[in-house]
C-alpha cells in the first residue's frame, strides 16, 4: 500500500501549522428564498475524521457539494487542500475523493471495469491503475465480487465500490455524504470499519456528513452540528456531551397531568424538566440518585408510565439543548 501513503509526510496532528484540509469563511448558499448555508465558518485539520451532523434539511448536502465544487456559493469563501473551490476548482478536484448519497454506478460494468475507468479519467497509466486497484481492494472489502457485474451487487457492496472508486487517485481529502443511509446494521458496521481503516492506516482526512448520532460518535474525532444553515456546536463528541454536565432520565408516558412537570422541578435532585412527544426528560447531576424520587412522583401522577430509563447525554441532547429540537425532527434535505 505504499503508493497510497506517499502524500503522508507528518504524523496525524503533529504539525498544527499545516494548511487546513478544509476551511470556510462566512459561506452562504441559498436557493431562491431558502437559505441553505447561512454564513458557515469551518476548520478541519489534516488527518481528522470530521463528522458533520444534522437533520435532513439542515444544509449538510449543500455544504458538501460546495466543497466538492459541484455548487458555487453565493458569497463567502471555501478552501479544500489549500485551494479555493471557486477560483481553483480543478486543483480541488484532483485532490479529493467523493462518495455522494446516490452512487453513479453503471450496472452493466464489473467493479474492476469501473475502478479502471476511474483511474483512466484521472490520467493514470495502465501499470499505475493495476497497482492502485490492488492497494484499494486491500483496504475496501469487495472480495470476488470485483469481477461481477455491478447490477448483481447488494446496496452495501455498491457503497463499498463507490468508496473504492473515490480512492483510486490517492485523494488528500475524502468526502462521504451520508455513506450508510439505507444500509442494514451489518453493512453499516463494515463501512464504519473501512472508514476507520482509511484514516488510521493512510491518514486521509475524512469529511463525513450524517444524520446518525451513533455514526458520528463511532467515527468522528470532532463533529460540527448544523441547524438551519448554521453551525451550532463544534468539538470532540465527548467534550460536547460533557458540556451538558447532567445525566438524563427519560420517561415514556401517555395521558395528561398539567402539574406533573412543576412537581418534578421541585425535587432537590432535579435541575430541568421538559416534555416532548410522549417523553418527559429530566436532567440531574446524578441519575442514580434522582431515579427513585422521579419514579415516585410519576407514579403519583395521572400519567401512564410505559418506561423509565437513565442515561448519559447524547449528541442529540446537545442539539436539543442548543435548538429546542431533536436532530431527527427537522425537515427535508437541502
């Protein structure tokens, strides 16, 4: 795999003075009256896995298309691998790999034919292509299916082939736009393993958009959370979750009791209480201590309690704290 790592000269994170892999400044993109990106400022270091997290309609796909030179911003600036996406689109394109939500694959080709064509489009010689294919197929598990027609592939196999195609030309930055949407849990975990391997073994910077909280948690060194075209949080997942400080108790309930939230707030071990769509969320410095008094108060109420659980904060809780909504609750993709 030596060919794929020639561009790596410095261990990941070792030189903070290096040119960022991705940087944007006051980036704006709108469609008619719909603002998809409302002044995005972003910085992604070389060698990072950066998870860009948000609900459908928040602006994730719009941003990735701007960064990949598929859309021009209305204002602001963006640089990828040190090159301006508007002024130097060719320089950006030869340095990036891209796997979008909908893979553009010809079902009549074999996997090997597709990868060979990808290498030719990037100007590689036949000998280079053969070597690159060996390296790529060592990283992305396609197995004997590489010589079968793509039309026979499962959804997970097509995603992995699209990932392999994005790597043939040794990209410095790899953009993955919701790479596991629609996959079964087993296929999703295989894609996760391959993304980690690419980053760990080759040091490739990976910009990953997702609406799956567990995906960002499992893969990202750092996440940006976007809501309605604006970044509302940025940092390592554990740091963002710890910023909430409190544990959470979640009660699934039905029925009505107008005074129950106020009575829960009066408990000494409770800090905040809210109710959303059949669930009551109680935050406390210590869920084990608060669980019993909360359960007693709910049992005395007029509500029907279907379940009562405690857990540490999640990225969705961070998003809910900042915006008042859940990540999965917003509109259609922009």
